[in-house]
C-alpha cells in the first residue's frame, strides 16, 4: 500500500506531498493541474521510469520543473508498505549528472544505486515494470488496454498477475476500476456540457478574419516602407557623394592656398639670394677652384713649417736632456770626491789583513777550548757513573775523592765557558771591524771607477749649452713662420666657406625656381578640378533636408508597422489559444467516447467475473 508521495520540482509541482488512506483515494483537479504527474511520479519513484520515458516521447530532463524558471534537479519520495514492513524509496534527477536513488526498509538503508533499488522494489512488489504498467498504472487514453485484449490473452495476463487464489481480489479491482471509469466519464461529460463549443468556434473564425485583415494591412505598410527605404538609400547615396564633393572642394581650396604660400616664400628667398650673389654658378665654380688651389699650397707650406718647428723642438729637448744629465753627473762626481777624501787604500788593505788574522786566531782558540771543555764534561760524566775505582787509572777511589774530582772537572768546564765567551766577543768585534773595513775598501774601488767615467764633464756641458741655444733660435723662427701661415690659412678657409655658401645659395635659387614651376602647374590642375565640382553647401543643405524628411516618415511608418505586428502577434496568440482549447475539447470528447466504450467493456467483464466467482463458489 502506498502511504505517501512527496514531489519536489516534479513537472508542474514545486513542493507537493500527498498522503493516502486505505481503500480508494481520488485526486481531483483542473486539466493541467498535475494529476497525471502524480501517477507518473509514483511510476518513476518505484521503477525509475514511465511509459513516456520508455517510448522516448520525453527525456528525463523534461521531468524537472521549468516554470517560472528552470530548476536544476527534481526528486520523488514514496513511502509504502508490504506485509508488516515499511519502505521508503527516494529518487533524484539532475540536469547535468547521473540520477541517484535509495531504498530503506524499516528505517535501514538497503540499496543506494538506481539499478539495485529498482531490482529490490520488483522483489518486494513481486512484479516488474511491464506488469506494473499493464495491471496497476495506466496513462491517459490507455484505460481500455485490457478491454481491447482478446479473452484468452486477457485471462492469461490477469491469471499471471493475480493467481487463481486471488481471483476475488481481482474481481474487486475490476469493480473498483469500473466505478472509477464511470466517475471519470461523468466528470468529462459535465466538463464538455459546460463549454460553449459553437461559440468558441465562432470566436476562432472572427479572430482569424481580423488577423487576416491585419496581415494584409501590415504587408501593404511593409511594401510602402520598402519603397521609402529605397528612396532613403538613394538620397543617402546622393548626400554622401555631395558631401564627398564639397569636402574635396574644400580640401583642394586649402591645398591651393598652401601652394600659393609656398610659392610666395620661395620667391622671397630667391630675391634675398639675388641681392647677395651676382655671379653665375659657373663663375662661382671658377673662383672656388682657384681659391682651393691657393688653400692647398698654404696648407703644404704650413705643414712644412710645423715639421721644422717640431724638429727644432725635438733637438732642443734632447739638448735640455743632455744638460740635465751632465748637471746630475757633475753633482754625483763632486759627491764621490767628497766621500773618498782622506781614504788611504794601502792602509785600509793592511788593517783588513790584520783583522782577518785576528779573527782566524780567535776562531782557532775557541775550537781548542771547546774540545777541552767536551773532554772535561766526558770525564765528569764517567766519574759520576763509577764508584770505588778511577775510570782513568783503575785505582781505588773513595767517595770523597770522587766528589772532589767531579767538582774539579765542573769548575774546569766553567772556566772553559768563561774563556770561550770572551773569545766569542773578541772574535765578533774583529768580524764586525773587518766587515766595515771591507765595505770602505769596496766604496773606494767603486768610486774610483766612477770618477774615471766622469772625465771632461765641464767641456761637454759647454757644448750642450751651445747646442740648446741654437735649437731655441731655430724653434722661434719656425714658430713665427707657422703662425703667419696659420693666419693666411684661416683667411683662405673663410673665403672658401663664403664661396661655398654663395654656391649653395645659387643652387637653392635654381631648385626654388624649378619647384615654383612645378607648383604653378599643380595649382592650375587643382583650380581646374575645383571649377568642375558642381556641389556646394546650398545643394548639400537641400539634400540633407529631404533626407531628414523621408527618414522621419520611414521611422513613423516603421513604428506603426511594429505596432501592427504586435497586434498580429497578440491575435495569433489568442487564435492559437482558442484553437488549442478547441483541440482540448475534441480530445475530451474523444476521451469520453473511449471511457464510455471502456465502461461498456468493463460491464461485460464484471458480468463474466461474477459468473466466474459463482462457478468458483460451486467448485469449492
């Protein structure tokens, strides 16, 4: 038994919950209110499909509510019971994504996959979707499905569905269906009788005639607008051409003004050039050639004078350098003489030899003392190691005697150390004196050799000073010649620059003359083109006014046409609605005839079911 159906965004339902009681439950509503959607929801909630989906008349996405705006998902929740168990099946569909489904039994989840949920529902209800769609659920206009079957087929399906042991329940279902069909037929009959079908047909005819008249008027207005539109395009083309011609005329006038201004400027330039330059370009060229030759000769003379000056300066520099070097040599020679003054080389050699002998004797004495000291240390060490006998003569040696000998040896070593220290000091003094004397001897020898190289220094100094004076005189003479030539070159350069400027000015004058000739020819062409352009501001004003007038008329007629088209659209909508209403009435009449035929077949079925029940009673 179905206890409750909850629909969210299902077809025309936003959020609808229906609770059912045991026995017969009736859902009443106007056409299009969503009654059939409830039955479709039950089919889809239990089996995940319906006959419209199976036959591909609609897609799953069309089950999602789209008024007043499109929803993204829809869900069905059905609570039903079978035996002593309570079940809840929920299904959800979305516009973009796979569907979802769950099945609960007594509050515990059994399945959570759409296919597994459908299989479990089939097990619980003991029927699949095909049997459900034929025996329990029927679409509109499909109530006579069983009635149209032949008796053998109808009996086979009903027996398969109910079983012989449930024949009485089947008979009750037949009676209930028959009653429901009679009620539905009565409702349809009342609905048809309450409608003025002939009046609605007359309204459809009147609206159609009015629509035809409006369409004819609209077509006439459209043709008139098209004609005016062509005229507007023609005027627009004329206006565009006139604007182009006027713009061209204005541009040409501006260009001729610019050309006249350029010609005037160049003529003034020519006049200025003619004031300062009376020679021809050929005459200027001859004068420049002569001036360039003289300038080249001056440059050669200047270069020679500069080379002479450079040579004189080089020679003077060398003389100055020689004088400086000789001055340094004289000063160094005088210093050497001062250093060796009072030195006697023979006495220094004699003293050096004496010091060398003294150093050698000191070193020999120091070596002898060292040997004696080592020998005394050796015997003192031997005495310290031996007891009872002398290590030298092996005679009996008492401890007192041994200590006296050791002390004597150590005293001897101390005496040797003192004597050696005095010898080292004396030898060090002799060595230092010898080193000092050797340095004095070397200084004297080096100085003697240097003095030999400094011969004739005064004579060489006088010669260098004489050379320096001669170089200085020659340098002054070369400098004077170079300065004079430099002044002449500057004057020649200025003359050349002036001649070049004159030549350039004459060249510009010739270029200006050619450009003026070219510009005069160009100006004549432009003035001729201006005279050939007929359009002016007056013509442009007339065309603009005519274009504005016709454009305004077209805009007004288009507004009227749009209003007429809106009226046609509204009348078309009304006509379509009335035709649709007539079609619905026709369907209602056809549905009523189908229901009446189904009732007639149902009556026969009830009679047969009654006889079968009585026969079954007699058999039992």
